[in-house]
C-alpha cells in the first residue's frame, strides 16, 4: 500500500529566527540560547536613589530572585526596585547573599504596603489564581502597571485584565507566561503584527518534551523517563498538569488571544495525555520517518478555532522533531509572511526573568515617554478580540497502535470496522519479535476528520482481543 500523506496542518518552516544550530540532533547536549538578544549588560551598578521607574516585586521564588538579580546587577537602568513582598519574608531574607538586593529595598509580607505605595509597576510572581488575581486587579485599579509570568491567571482572565488596565491608563504585560524565556509574545506585537496569523503551534511544555525525547533516545519506559525528569527537577512530584496537557493548553489559550485575537477558555481546548505513549511507538514512528512530541496547535478558520494539545507524530527532521530536552518551540503561520519559528528555554529562573525584565523595560519606556491614558501600548490589544467556536475536529492522517492477544482474523476485523466508517487504511506495520500475548502493531489511516474516526475507535474498544486501549495519534506532516 502506498505511504502518501496529504499536506496538513502547519506546513514546512522557513525560519527567520529559527536556526538549525539551535536544535540538537538527538544528543543530550544543551543547545545555545534563543536568538533574540535582550538589552542589558551584566555590569554591576548601584541603584540611583530617587530616579527611575519605581518597581515592586511580589513573589521572591525561582523567577522573582532571578528578576531581582538582573535588576541589581544592571543597576536597573531606568528601573528602581523599591519593594519585595513575600510571605514569611524574614525567612526569605535569611537565604540572601550579600549584595543580592540593594540595601534600600523595603521588604514586607503585606501586599497593602506595596499597593498603597507610590510604585509604578508591580511584578506578580507568586503564581496560581489566588491571591494573584486579587493582587493584580487591585494594582491595576490603583493605576499601577503589572508584569506577570502567571499563565493560569492570564489564560483565564487575560481579556478582562487587559480591559481593566486600558480603562485605568496602565498596562499588563505577560511575555513570560508562554514559553518562558522565548520572546514569542513580544514578537507577535512587534515583528508579526503586520501579518494576519491563521495558525500557531508549539512545543510549550518542557517536561513533556524532556520525557518524550528521553524515551526516544534511550527507549526507556514512560515511567522511568518520568522518574528521571522528577529526579532532575524537570517534573513536579504530581506532574499531571504537564503530562495531561493542562499547562500547555493554558499557554495555547494565551497564544490564541495574542496571535489569533481569539478569546478561548483553556478548559474548552481538548487535551490528550502523553502517559499512554510507549517506547515501541517510537520504533513504529521511526518506520514512518517520524518521532512523537506533545504539540499544542490552534488554527483559525473563519469563526471556528481548531485547537488541541496532545502527543502527535511529527517528521523526525522537522523543527518539532528536532527539539530535544526541555526546550520550547513556537511556530506561527501568517497569510502574508508565511511561517516563523521561535526556539529557546521555556522555563528556568534566569531565562524567564529575562522575559519579565524585558516586559518591565517596555512598560517603563511608555511611562518615561509620558504617554497619556489613551496611548498606552501593550503586547496584546483588547481590540478586535472575538470569541470563536472551539473545535478539535482537525483533519489529519492518523496513527493507530494496538496491543492485542494474537489470534487469526484480527486485521480483517479491524479493517471491516474502519471500512464501515468510510476510513481508508494507508499502511500496516508489524515488527517481529514480540510475545503473542501482547503484540503491538500499527495501522495508519489516510486523512480524515477526528469526528469520523471517533465512532470507529469506540467500536474497536470493545473487541475481545485488545489488551490495551488503542493509542490514536494525529500525524502532522
Ligand atoms: N519557574 C519557571 O521556570 C517559570 C517559567 C515560566 C513561568 N513561571 C511562572 O512564574 C511564576 C513564579 O514561578 P516560580 O517558579 O518563581 O514560583 P516559586 O518558586 O514557587 O515562587 C513563588 C514565590 O511566591 C511566594 N508566594 C506564594 N504565595 C504567596 C502569597 N500568597 N503571598 C506572598 N508570597 C507568596 C512563595 O513563597 P514561599 O517560598 O513561602 O512558598 C515563593 O517565594 C508562576 O506564575 C509560574 O507559573 C515560572
């Protein structure tokens, strides 16, 4: 049978910011940093008293510390760190090294001390929804601009918060909330706002990418790759948000807002877990010239937004297929400019802090230019945002992997069900050497809509010879 696939989803990437050199070709070596430089020099300077834009930091954890370090090492430029707020603040201060933070910074565990002060920009880095949402709303209501890295907050309340900021003549920026240190949101604002984007896809969760690329390279079971990721600090003890797609779909919702002007509740985006991917799937994927990655994708078609997060087969030599370890990659597709790619560190204190400080500098520029209420710039505009219907009914070729108790007539039975649902088989793959009691084999299908495939999968799930649910993955060519 021929192995022919229609061109689907995001076409090949003609990269502008993407450089082959940044993508590892299968080793564990750490690639170089993202290609967009940030305007600061690492020369330690003293904070100029009474000058610059007054900034308060709420949340002195991994990212907060790194932000304070950059501000202090660079003397802050036009930025002056005046307050640091954290619960149990005395304990936090004990872990400081000399010169970590300028001596004139006010430390407090009382948010009101910050909100009632004359600071102009509040950095929210405590994470989560509560009390972050209240703090951000109160800061904006008081006319203070906000910089945050909080994806859950922005994915759920971004449009409202943008509106509140605009009505108060201030800004809310959240460049670090998607892809950590990779400057995707600023790129959408400055470099791509002249285009009309219709698609965004990305590897947005470093934990999943670490686990999948480890299974790919070492052919270890999923559970072992997860344990390794946890031991290295790449995955939390409860990694459900990462593995089951909750983290990535919050980021996809933000990208849809910023790049496709679409308001999307993260819960309305379907997510499939990577937990069911087996090492043998990488063997079969390789036979098809592919590998497996967790892909978050959104495609705008009139007033329908196709959106989904989950493991997909991608060509091994494509930008997605070559992203190793815990890196992030975002691809955009535009009507005029075609495809663009952005690659780099999606997490980590320092890379994420670079994105936060870049947002701070952007807000401070507006403040020092003395812009009036109506001229406040923003990474993301509140104008022209629509609320499309959300669907996951993508049309792609499909990879179906079965684990069966071997017996005669299995393929004929599956083929019969597929034919009854008008689904065309493209290829059949079966590797030798497996036990008959748990035999994995693969059927690939020619392109069809998700909605056509679903009833066939339900019918197959009741077959007496299957010993595990069928793994069904889209193939993105
Ligand atoms: N870490 C990354 O690589 C990364 C990447 C992209 C985006 N982000 C986002 O950046 C934000 C911060 O992440 P993080 O990794 O820096 O988190 P973190 O290390 O847990 O730091 C959070 C800090 O906020 C403090 N805090 C929590 N609740 C508080 C409250 N109610 N009042 C005052 N202080 C409070 C915590 O104090 P305790 O120490 O007492 O708990 C901690 O110092 C999150 O929104 C996260 O999603 C992080």
